[in-house]
């Protein structure tokens, strides 16, 4: 009787052992991986109205110029030029200025002078007196000059103004004297304008971009909260500026901030960095932001759990039912998968698959699914039919996640945060306007608790400081 009991117990335990397969859980192996150190950029248009500068210059430049030259022999003259308001307008990176004016000139001519009889030199023949614009409509004249601008490393403008030309619209020529008074006026005005050109440069060079750039720099260091995602830290590293362009009286340029952005679950209270000197990097179009983003295994497993329906694999009278799949952690560049099953046999198997993303379809899947080495060894030693089953193929079909919707949700959330007001200080605020045009995955790396995703964000952005 006792012998029969022991025999039944032994057979029961033997049958139970044969019906259960429990492979050891694989160790986590994280592959050495350094995310690409791609520098992100954000480009922000800036407009500076120079109208007040030009208005001040118009008041400081004399509204009239006069001069005279008296000599005994040859031509003596006196002139007066009155100008209208200076017209300033932009052309690419230059400020062009135009003065419309009117002048009059009175001249006299002595053929020959003599200093006979101990007297001062005197004209020995009657002088010939002529005039233009005197007791008649004054003669018109146009004066043009150009100011070349460039931005210095200290964010101030460097200005070089040169006279481009003086043209008498109504020439003044004393034909019988073979004398062109227009050339005389042009020469004299050129001398008189030299001081005024210096004033133009002096005033324009007072234009300082630094306060606006400092506001942008400070703003870029403020983390942006993206609900249910985390804090976006732009981490600006360098500032550059594009070419200067004028439209009417507005100076336009683009400021580019070079960034090393990251998303963190907490707000890092880091010490603000001071504004660095102006850099020389070439400007991109719009903005480009690479982001490291973590997709937790917990969230992926929740998706699996919510949609999972048991799958049955059958071979003859043998049947296996896959009850649950669980993503565990990294096996270097692969991801470990725990398979809990029941049926003819029950237990736990471990496989691994390589995370792959289909950008066109927005699908994350596990490809190249295969048994973990320990699991493979157990199946081979036991001669289990599971080794030759369709399990790997079924897992490849089932382990597919539609990230398109999730990424689109993230895109909309980030884009929403790119369109809002941001307080700078008690007096100022910034209006941020942006559009995300590209939102793609660049890499996937299995980490300890999550899949590390590399996101590429590209679009346009505009910041107006008020």
C-alpha cells in the first residue's frame, strides 16, 4: 500500500514536471550607445525700426549749406543750398539716402588782376557778374549716399557711410565763360557733407541688438512644460545672426540659437548662462530640434494587456495557448519578451526581438524574433515541439504598436506649447508662434526601463517680444 502511494506520487510529479517548462529569466544587457550629438537650431526673425534714428538724423543734418570764395583774378562765387527732408530707404544690407535740394549761385569773373602802383591786386577790366537761381527759380539738385552695415560681435552695428553721387537736375553753366557752376556746387557740397556723413554713422552705430538678444537668450533657457510628456529644456549653447536686410525703414535679421534640447520628467532649476559672443554658424531654415524621448515598457505592456486575446498554437493533439506577453528589458540591441502559456504544457518562455520603426506607417514592431539562448537550450534538450512551432512568427505579428497616433498627440502638444505667451519679466512678455512640419523618429535604443527614441522636430518659429 505504501509502495503504491509512493509510486503514484512519483508518477504525478514526473507528469507535472514534463508538462511544465519554465525557462530562467534572461539578464539585462544594455548595449553601449551614445545618442547622436546633433545640434538643434531655432531661428527667430527680429525687426528693428530705425525710423526714429532717421528722424533724428534729418534734424541734425543742416537744412542749408552756404559758402563763398573771393579772389581777384578768375571766378569768385557765393552759393546757398536748401535741402528738403532726407529720404531713407533700405536695399538689402544697405541704407540708401536721398536728398532733394535747390541752390542758387552768384559769381563774378575777372580776366586779369594787377597790383600796380603799390595797391592790392585789382581787376584791371570790369568784372562780369552772372548768377543761377537768383531772382528766379532755384536750380534743383539731388544728393545720394549709402550706408553699409554689418553686425559686430558685441551685437552693435558698424556703419560706413559714403557719398554716392551729386547730380544737378537743372545744370548751371556760364557758356560764354566756359564755366560749369554745377560742378562747383557739387564739389563744395561734397566738402560740406563730410561732417554730416560722420553723424549718420555715429547715430546708426548706437543701434544695439544686445537687449533683444538677451531677452531671447533668457527666454530659451526657460523650460517648457508639455503636459503628460515632461519639461522641454532647449539648452541654448550659441547665438548667431543672419544677414541684415532692410524693408522701408525697418531693419530685419534672423537670430539662430544652437541648442542641445532634452525632455525631462522634472524641471531642472539650473543657473542661467550669460549671453555668449556672437557666433558664426551658418543659419538653417526655420528650426530643427533633436529630442531624446523615453517610451516606457510599462506603457507598452499596458497596450499589450488591453488588446490581448489568447492565441492558440496546435500540432496534432498538442495545444499551446499564449496567455500573456510582457516586454522586459534590453538584450543589447534587442528587447526581451516574456511569454506565459498554458495548454498541453504550461510555463514561461523568453524570446527577443529587434525594435523597428516604420516611419511611413507609424508602426513600432519587433522583428527578427528568436528564442533566448537559455530558452532555446531547454527546448532542444527536452525535444519540445515548441521549438519548431510558429511562435516566433506569431509574436512578430502581434508585437506591433501603432505609434502614429501617440506621436501625433505629442506633436500637437508640442505645437500647442509653441504658440503661447511667455512672461519675461514684469514689463515684458514674448509671443511664441510655431508650426511643426516634420516629426520623425531617427533611432530606437532599448534601455533599462524604456525604449529611448530619437525624435526629429522641424518647423518654423517666430518670437515677438512686447
